């Protein structure tokens, strides 16, 4: 089976940096996805990590440690529009994604 | 290049009626996944299909739910004799290759059962 753990809620200030952690246990491991989901909308793809290390993409970066079963999403220069739910989704032996409950990020002015 | 399309966006049904949800994958994508999101909960996998084949339906309830992805036309998720507990957002995602390719999500269908 799969077990995914990420904080339920986080709050940060506009312009700040926030790190959203995710730990996981999966049957097999092929990589890890991060998605962003605004309320009432579809999840949108942010990043995919296969190898250990940091992947940087503009204001968003994602880190993976396969041996520790750990990933984080780093958001820099926070903007109000970044208020959303952030979903950690490891990709295991099955084709489908298994999502955590998501971290609801609130960005305050 | 059109994204994943789903219709209807909102669907209201009375208990006992049938709900039919449609998903057209991105052009060139032949893999479709259906997920359900209950209010205040995470996305849960339901079924994975390729053209004319159900690959994995382990997340789909055995009764009342069925899915298909015909050779021509959209993928259909069908819920018979809906109950209040079926009220949720149903998302489909399409993928080019069944491997590590990103799954792209449609806008979802919000089903409300009265």
C-alpha cells in the first residue's frame, strides 16, 4: 500500500519563502509529482522528480530523497495567487497516482 | 492544442437516476484516468483505461459504476442509481504514455445528488 504524509495547512506572508514537506511509503517507486489545486479547479502539474536532488523551475523548486522517502516543494517570492492546495503524489508500481490529502497554503498580504 | 475536456461541468441528479460523465483526452493521448474528490478530501483513483481496454479498475466501486474508453469518442464514467454519497468532483486525467509522462487533468465534473 501507499502512505503519504504532508501538513494539512500552512500560512505564509506575501514575498516570503515556504517549504511544504511530504513523506511517503510506496510499493515500488518511480518518481514523485507535485500538483497545485485552486479551490474548485483541476490540479495543475508543477514538477516531477525521479532522481535525488533539487529541481528548480522559476519560483518553484522540488526536492527528492529516495532513500528517505521524502520530498519538499519550495515556493519563493510568494504571491497571493499561490494560495491553493499543494498535492504530493508519488508514482509507485501502479500506473495511477496516489495523492496525499494536500497542504492548504494561505498567503497573507 | 486543446487540453483535457470534460462535460458536463456541473451535473445535478436525483437519487436513483443515472449520471454519465464524459472525458476527451488531450490530442494524441491514449491513456485516461478517472479520479474522485469528495468535499474536503484528496483525489482518489478510480479507474485507468486505454483505448478499448480497462487496465486497472481497482479504485472503482464494484456496483453501479462503470467506465469505458471506446475506439472513437470520449471516455465515459457511468454511475447508475446515484446516491447522495456519490456527490463529488470527478476528474479525468490524460497521459501520452502509460509510463512516467505527466497526467494532465480536465476541469472536472461536479456531481450533486439531491
